């Protein structure tokens, strides 16, 4: 499981010219799954994302989590995180989990996040326009599993 975490001042996702998810201050998560991922990887990532200290404290030091700043999460499925372009110029996506399996894990991941924080999402498998106002910029790559 891979998650790209971006600290955001405001972000939104649009599908077919309609905004389907929007947050103010918080995190944008780009999430990809690979075969072998399951609930253990999801539990690890939920805990890691919610407690990742990448927001500034009163001294300007990245020492606060999204929970500490009462932030929100915009969660976007992105199978291309498992794209491999080592050979040639056209990425291979054979390491990405199939859509039927990945949608189940994506929904579970979001459900577990929602137990602790407001979560907005895109639409799994849709062609999405994601507008991210990256704050910092701060971008962290998290990975767990195979």
C-alpha cells in the first residue's frame, strides 16, 4: 500500500464538471494498493496518517498532526502509484491491485479514517480533476506491505 500525503490549505476533486469532494486545511491522500495488501496495511496507514506530525506548532516546527490542527482529509484513489517505468517509456501497472479488489480496501481505509476525522473522497475509477493547494510544499510518501 502506498500513500502520498500532501499538506494542504484547501483542495477539491471534480468529476464531470461537478465538485464531489472538498476540504479546507488538512491532508490530501493519493492511495494505491498492490496484491497482498489487506486490513493490516490499512490499519497501519490509518494510524500513520492521523498521527503524522507535519503541521507547524506555535514555534514553526512541524510537530502537529492533522488531528491536532482539526484538519480534514481528501482521499483519492490512484492506481498509478504502482506504475513502473524502468523499462521503456510507457509505465506498466501490473503491480497495481485490480479495481474490484482495490475498491473494497479503499472504502475500508476511508471508513476507518472517518471514525476519527472528516473525510471527503473522489470517485473510485473515475477520471478526476484534483486541485491541491499544497502547503509548504510538504509531500511525504508512505509505504507498507509487499
